[in-house]
C-alpha cells in the first residue's frame, strides 16, 4: 500500500527553499553572477475558470528577463573597429581615441562619475590588461587599478613578472564607475566597446590579459565561467588572450591556490609575448 505524504505546506516550502539555495551556491561556485528567471510559472496549469465565466483574453503582464552583465554579442557579429572602418583609422593613437571619447555622455554611467578613467601605461606595451570598471579610488583619481585591487595587480606585474607597471598598458571595459561598483550592464559595455577596441588597436599588444568574468565574457562574445576558463588560451582579433582571476576576486578569496593560479597565468602571458620577438 502506498503511504500518503504527511508533509505540510510549510515543510514543502522549506524543502524548496533549501534546494534552491543549494542550486544557487553551485552557480556562484561556477562564476555565474546573474540568472535570468523564466517569465512564466512552471508550477503547473492554471485552474480552470468558472463554468459561467465568459471567455476572456488575459493580457501578458510578464516582466522581461534581466539583462546579463556582459553583452551576448557573438564573435562573428562583433563590429570590426580594429580595421580601416574604425572611426579613427587603421592605426590610431591613444590620443586620438581619447579625443574621440571626449567628455562622454553616451550612457547612464556618466551621471554619477567624478572622472573618466581611460587607461594608463606604455602606449606600445607587449601586455595589455583589461579589467571590469573603475572603483571609488579610480573614479577619484582618474587612473585605472589604483585602489586595493590595483595595488595587488601592480605587485603581480612588478614582483611576479619582474617588470615595471608602466611597461604594461591597463584599461577597463567601461571608462566610468558603475554605481556601487556593480557589474557593467550589457548596453553600457557595448556603448564603451568602440573605445576599448580603439585602445587595443593603438597599443597593438602581443598578449591581452582579461581580468575576471565580465572582461573575458565581453572579449570572447559569450558568457563564461572564469573558474573554468582561466589559464586557457583564446584570441581576440588575432591577438592571444589569457583570461585570469580579477585581483578583487583574489583579495576576497585570498588563498594560496588562487594566487598561484594568477601568477601562473601571468607568467604564461609574459612567455607568449616574448616568444613573439
């Protein structure tokens, strides 16, 4: 004989909440920062209307799914801004790209910024580092990676690679600080993208190092799990690209394994750049 379930509605709700928390923990571990929820309730069919109710068309009031933190642009659909069709020509200078950026008001990020944070470093660097966006200290000073995460990145470059920070070029996928240091939204990253591509075209690095999930996702044109992808070689516009952890992530998860992983990735990037001599 089949035993009937004695669970109360409260027990069932607690079971669902517990299972959901476990699922979300797994997603966080894989580097997923946002989840687009289904627009409709998958819990079953709605109850039938009363027999005497007239037929009616119910309007669709479902909310659209939230935008992902990085644009879903496919690699083949990326605008070619490194060639002759770019607004600053085939071989731009950083000065020309900065002049084209101007006092940018192209997206909402301009509303709360203090300074535009364009980039910093050697205009002919072998290694180009791309991060996510300016933080509070960067917004105050107008330079990328000068806060706590920047101090760690500087140590990685100078102590780990044995070169001055000024020998590298450092920039972000967006040039204005997102409110509360949130992840840049897709439209914000897309708006700023031509200027990132202009910087890459001007510097012409031998290797690009993508710092963290948002930068890697943008450059590869797809959502990535940085914990799985870091340490593996890719390309952006024919330039070798090495994804690794963002220094801010390393500060939050300050383990020997994470520090060693980043050091290994940066050494591989430096070796690849020098092999191009």
